[in-house]
C-alpha cells in the first residue's frame, strides 16, 4: 500500500458517509496526516494513536561497524531514529485467523 492507495481508501470511506471528495483532495488529506505525524515524532517525545501504536525517538550512539563488502572497520555516526510499537488491537488484527 502506498500514499495513493491510502488516498483512494480515504475517498471511499468518506463516500460511505455521504461526503464526496476528489482523489486529489483525499491525497492532500493523507499527506497532511503524515506531515503532522512526522512533525510530532520530530518535536515531541512520544506520538500515540490509540488502538494503532506509538512512535518514540531513540538516539543511537556512535559505534564501530564493519563494511560487509570490504571487511574494513567503519565508524557509524550517532543518529536519531523513530521507533514504532504497535498497539494491542493492531497486533490482534495482524494475528487474527
């Protein structure tokens, strides 16, 4: 699934409620949600969508690694990554039979 697929799903879901939007507008809506999610993860200590999951920033320390192609040691810089933990309903849906 990609952003355009999400836009079509949003458009379809809104159409079921009687709200008509274009695919372009639905894509803008999806992009706005994703933008706010990215902004929240960057600026807040934690972003949570109940029933779906939560994102946290985690800082990884600088470390020494190995280039798998050459086998030479390489320094891996310190960096910040986003970590996602799925919520219980999301995990339950994934494991439903």
